[in-house]
C-alpha cells in the first residue's frame, strides 16, 4: 500500500467522461444546451480506489462550526494533513475543512500503538450517509482481526439512529465497532480508505460490488418482483432543504395510473432496498430517496422529476449502476427566480443564510401542466 499522501488526491482526467446522450431529458432544453460545459468534469473510474498506510497519525476530533466549517482531520508523522481525511466535493474538490494543510509537530502525545482502518466522516444526513459515508465501506475487505474501525463523527448520537444501525447491521457491524475520539490523539498505524464516490465529481464502478453485503443482508431469501412502477414520495418529509408544493396532486395522478406510492422516511433501510429490487421502474423527485438505485442488484429504469438543474451526483450514480434514466423538468417558472437568487448568494457569501419556512429552506412549485404533458406521453 502506498505511503504517499499525494496518492489519496482526486483521480485525474483518465476516467470516462459522461455525455448527454447517455440520458433522456424532457422539458430540459436549456440544460441540454449547456450540458458539456456544466458536467464536463464528471468522471467514472473502473474498479475501486486505494487504501493508504500511515504511521504515527495525529487525529483531531470532528466538530461542525457555525457557518458550515468543519474541524477534524488526520495528519501524518510530519504534520501534513492526509487528503482523504477531509470531505471533498465538486469540480474543484473543495472542502469545508478549516484544518491547516500543515500542523506543528513535537508536542503530540505518545502513540497509542493501535492499528485502525479509517472510514471517513459519518455524515448526519440520510442521503449523504448512504453516499459519502458508505462509499468507503468497500475497504472493510481490508479489515483483519485486531484492526479497529476509525471515523470522524460530528454528531455521536447518530450511532443510535435507525438508518445508521440498519446500514451497520448490513455490513455485520454494530455501533460498538465504530471508534472515534473527542480529544486529539496520536495513533499507531492507520489505513486510510479513499471514497468510491465523491459527490458531484467522480465515482468508481466497483462501488456496486462493495455494497453487496448490505444488499444481501436486506434481501434475505429474495424479493418477489412487482409489475407496477414505484414512486418515492417526499410529501411526508418533516424538514429538509426543499419542499415541493403540489406533490399530493402529483401522487393522485400517478396513483390513478397504477403507480405504487411509498414514503422512504417511514421505511427502514432494508425495506427501501427490498422496494428498489422489487420494481423495475422507479420514479421520484430528485433527491436522497432516488440514491437507492445504489442498492439494486440489476439495473433499474429511473424517472427523476426535477427543477431546471440536475444534480451531477445523480448522473454519476446512473452510470455507475447502469440505470436507464430520464430527467423530467416539472417545476413552474418561479424556479427560475430561485435559481437566479441562488447564484447571487454564491457570489455574496456574507448574505445571511435562508430562513427556514415550515422547517424547509426553500419551496419549489410543481407545474401540473408540464406534468400532465409528460404523463400524456409517458410509458410508465
């Protein structure tokens, strides 16, 4: 295993690019015209990433800071921050970490002499947990007797959350197997696993194979196939970033066409995994629930209902898991104003954060006219 921190940087441009021709877009004319410019950085890599070994590693504990910054990282024996110990996303592999690239050495505690396998950050959000966190679980194949599982966890209470316990159980683990520290510490030897998925940036095709233990555990003796399409609804979400107004009307339209409606937040992780394996065609508003495509044993047909922008991570996952995907723009014209205001916010970071309304940051409005036009032509 390589010792060089540089080996843990983002994979280069050698991976396969993603093209618009690999997807079907409906009511997405503007996005198609700028697809190459917007998504030209996305890369799909074969196999799995690497694991890197470091001795005498300095661990700083995880903490979420007001305003979005993050403390917590690993540093090698020379004080250099280990790249794979901070979360990176997007075209530029940006990070919210406030940890320095180089820290002073000389006053550290003696090494604890223990060996660890580092599994990254436990993200306190369902969608980010099943993508960013679980994307390192492929490295469990490197676990040997006596090798402890090390993480950064900014919200330790999440080890008791049901979806976290469901996922851990799928890999034969419990919360007792997960180690983290609330004070700086020097560790004897740490194997640092690179993620198999970096949101809005790149993915490794071996991710599907790496998730097999969780899928097998959830399916048990198998699942009976169902002929009707499945719609994952957000209508019962209690909080989040986006509230989609009009989703109940959409549900009525889909139900009238024989579509099964499920609400993922009311289901266990194994129940969600069984659902995506029972249905060949899955529909939903773009978001965390549609990431369940990761747990399908065979390629699925997916229909995403979207605003005027498509999350690059969904494109990556579609290609990583060979999904046949369609993206249908279903929001009314107010979404254009929201998109413009979002661009202004990014350029003026000193603006106050958006005020939550009904425990959501933003409201989007579904355009029933667009939806009816799509349904009139759709083969569900």
